[in-house]
C-alpha cells in the first residue's frame, strides 16, 4: 500500500475534504425526518444526548460562558478552555480587547505575555457554575499535564464533560521531566465522561479507547488558526484520519461491545466539510473558525489557536474571520452568505436526505468518491468573482 517517494521509501496517499465527494443515494428522505442526535456515553447513567452532532472548540476566541450557554440551548455543546483567559483573569473582556486591537506584528508576543498569567482554580469553578446557572451543559478542556489537577475541580463544580486535549495524544507518553498522565486511571477516577484527543491513526486510537474514554477527538493540525503542520510538519488530512479512526472504533466495538464515538476536530469551515466528516465515519464534529464568526463569540470576529501563545514554539496565529451572523444563523440559518458557512445543521439534514440516510450510522455508510475537481468543475465564474464555492 502506498507509493514510492524515493529509493526504499514508500508513502501512503491520503485525502482531505476538498478531494472527495459524497454520492447521492438511490432513495431520498425528507430532511425534516432524519435523526442527527449525538449520544455521548456515560458510565453509570444514560448518555448525554445532543440534538445536533456539533461541538464548539475550546478556543478563547470562540467559547466563553455566554457562548457555552447559547450553544447548549441550541442543542450542541461548547467546550471551555481551562487554560485560557477565562480562567486566568477575573475580567477577561479587557484582555480580549487587547488581543483584538493588537497589531499583526506584535500579536504572538502579546499572547505569550497574556498566557503567562497563572490559571486560578477558583475561576475554573466560577466559570463552570456560571454556565450551569444558565441551565446549560458545561464541558471543559485541559492539556494532559494539568488534567489530574483540574479534573477534580471541574467535576466538583458541576462540569458535565471533561476533555483531555493535546496536539498529539498517546497512551504511552515518555518523559523524564514530569509525570505523564495515567489516562486509564484518570478515565476510571472521573465520574463524568472524558473525551480524549487528538489522534489520527488506527493503532493509537484503539489504544486510547482501551483506557475507557467516552469519545476520541480526531485531527492534528487542520484548524484554520493552527500552524502545527507548517511548524512541525505533522498531520494527516482529515478524511483519511477520520476513516482510519472510525475503523479503530468499529474494531474496538467488535472486541469489547463498547461503542466509543469519534469526533472529527478541525478543518471544517463549511457545511459540506461537516457532511463529509460524518459520512467518513465521525459520530460528531468539533468546529472552531465557523463559530468564531458568531456574534456571540468572545473573539469579536477574531480567532486564534490553543498553541498560539506557546512560550517557546508557537503553533498558531490570530486570524480575522469577521462576525457574519448569530450563532443560531450559523447553526440553523437562514443563511445570508453564499459560501456554506451558515446553516450547518440544514446542510447535514439535507445531505443525509439526498443520500438516503435516516441517521448518523446510516450516513457513515454513504458511498464516497475521490473527486479532486469537485469544487472547481463548472465553477469558473464563482472562482473569478470570489463568490459561492469560489470564496476562499
């Protein structure tokens, strides 16, 4: 399998969203009658049910208390970054204003200074309680090195979901400088669902699932504000990553009878990308830049990656996406733009109807073709005029 790239060295051919297309089905279904419910397993309780299979990324330009409450009420789930400005500063609005107003040349150094302020445990509890006081589900995220410290605080404050998230997640992390997180023990000790990410491969996904998480995040470096692929050279295009991790999920289910959902994280800015991720095997998706465009987003039309402020090796940048509409518009329409970045849920249900899928599990069986011309065929005028599918 693969192609020769030189003497004695082969490489696999992999695919991203722009290189595939979904094939219409022989039966079509009324989009209003498809089921897009996402169920996140809980060990000793009924699953958490989301009306829509969409999560908002744990990024400071996307999720704060207000956004998390709005997202939950619309049927999705927003993840709050426990190592962001919301937990480092009592008044994060002042800090966000500095980030938004900063000149391009100074933004990385400014973010590095801002994120040097220590996380305040009392603010972790306070933010979670504020989300819960709004009648919303509270999901929070931290890196593995601080998960043991923050997990208990979050759980005690009433969090519903805890996400352990890093650039690359493995079960066997080797370090002589610090103690690695015992992932199996952490998942076992937490009474709330634990989502673990990020991964892109079959074997490592299977190993992570053996540790007992409720779900696994898929994706290394595809995010709009992430520069890991350029800085580190790491990454697998999301179509191939999702298919490989879905295969691990299915094999793990066959072995253990425990279904661990996978969530494709990053690289989806339009409805068509979300549809392709689900059809490739994802049970849900995690989206950042599309929600940074919401009027409710704290970044006010700006978006930056979680690794942007890294003290030694920044792997992200601040990008301007603009505030194009309300969160409700982005999720449910009516769309006022022509590029597919609004009414993501309508895109999912309409696509499912056209391929004849009644639910997400049937959607995952959709016929997929390799189609590198899918975005350009017949679209010359859109490309020249930078409208519709010609919008970059």
